[in-house]
């Protein structure tokens, strides 16, 4: 009998009180253990996550989403988990999509599964023209840089095996990966180094009031630069 794989659902969160509890409540029972990484929030994110039944790590200083995800990965490695899945803490992802994201790893032997809002049917309501355009352009650039036929490289919903980090060529513990760089760095490396990678449907919900904390230009460059640096051999 195949041994069950332990899954940790890492939820980076910064000032997500009023949302984080909803995210945790929507996670399907038995699919994995939710871990909220509270990145030094100044509101009640920490207390709300605990009340909702999640494991919680709290940063004493704000590190950025990459640093928060890295803390979750460190926790998963230290505590014997096999898989990490990532959900946003701002209620942009539908946790009921997680079984489909995890299935290629659990049943088909994949190492990394990238969520795709386009495979899920792009949620057009409330999405701005810039984000619609940039996410499409970024996916094209990612395909050109790696050869992987992705449809959505900027969706934060994804899952991967923790055995990836036994490969010393994948080094998440670099200071330049503290913010938005870590996720595209990991995706690029998983493809570039020949791991089994695929996509699965993962909706992104664009709420009317807006949820993103990203700053235009500065943070879009942070998402883009791992591709540039790795493709040109400027980073490893």
C-alpha cells in the first residue's frame, strides 16, 4: 500500500484579519494541515488564525511574502511533511481547488504543480487591465525562458514536494528572495533543473474592494527579475 503523503498548507499573511479565518474555514477537511505565517501583522491576524484552528508562526519583523513562505517550508522540512501547498492569506484563492492541485503529486508522481487561473476559467470581474495584460505577458516570457508551456506563472497557488530542497542547486535561503522573487525563482528552477512540473486549475478571485498589497512597477519587477537573473546566469 502506498504511504500517504503529509501535506502542509502554508498561508503567508500580513494584516489579513477578517479574511484569514475565512481562508482556513474553506480548506477541505483532511487535505492537509494549515500553517499561517503571520509576517509581523499589526492587526488580529495571529489571533484569528489560531481561533480558526491553524498552526501559526509569527515573525517579529516583516520579511515579505518570500520570507514567510520560506518559514513555512522550513517548518515542513523540520516536521516531516512531504508536500507544501501555498494559499494566499487574503482570500484570493478558493481552497476547494487544492485537491486538484495536489492530485498530480499524490497520484501521478509530479514534483511541482503550478496553479493556473486560466485553466480554471479566468475570473474577469474586477480584474484590472494592467494585471490582465501583465499576467499574460509574464506567462509568455516564462515560456520563452524555460520552454515550459505554462498558461499562468504568477498565480500564487501551487504545491510541491519538499524533496526539491535536497537539491543544493535550489537555494531559497538567499536574501534577495525575501519578497516576491521567491515564488518565480522556485518555479523557474523546478522547470530548468528537469523536475516533473505541470499545471492545474486554480482560481484567483478579484474582490471588488481589492486585496493586493503589491506596488506597481517595483513589485512587478521583483516578480520578473528571477527569470532575468537566472536566464542570464547572474544568480543561482
